[in-house]
């Protein structure tokens, strides 16, 4: 399986999560490419058999608005039948950004391998283990 892990990170928290997701997918046998969102476009992302997308909650619990939201909006119509995992960190709120993001992805026809994974602030060892498990689950789906 050819899998891409694509993320946006302001403080490094979501980047750490992305690296753990990629590690878990590799350990499960997937060929993995890791990109920050500025390094890939929606057309290239749509060419992968599976995607793990990471973005923290921003502002009033929304996706990062200058890079990640435009990328996801362009990718969204290409998600039909795509294997997908969502993850990100947050510092406040109750996870509304992740629920909204999942709803958008499912509405576009993506096949989520599990509910979106959230880490509060800096991911601890348990959160990073969950990220590795998420990568493995996506690789095996």
C-alpha cells in the first residue's frame, strides 16, 4: 500500500503525531511518504491509496485557515472511496473541529479507518502510541 501522511503544525505537536502515524504505518508494511501540507498539492495527495491527514484545532475550533483548509477543500471532492485517517492536537474546546472534519470527510465518501485521533497539547507517550496504532490501522485497512 502507498500511503501519504500530510500535516500542518504550528508548534510541532501535530508534526510529532504525524511522524508517529508514519512510523506505525511503515511498521505495518506500508510504503509511506511524509509531507507538510506546503510540500504537496491535492492532486498529488489524491494519487495515494490511503491518506493520514493531520491538523490542529485553530481559533474557534477550525482547521488551520491559510494552508490546510484550502488544501483540504481542494482534496475533499477527491475523497470518494479513499482510505483515510484524521489526527491533530488541540489546546481548548471539546473536539468540535475534529467532529466537523470527520463529517466533511465522510460526506465526501472517504472511508475512515477509525474516529479522528486528538491529543491535548503536546502528545505524551500514550498519545504517540495511539498515533502509531492509527498508522498501522490505516495500513491494514
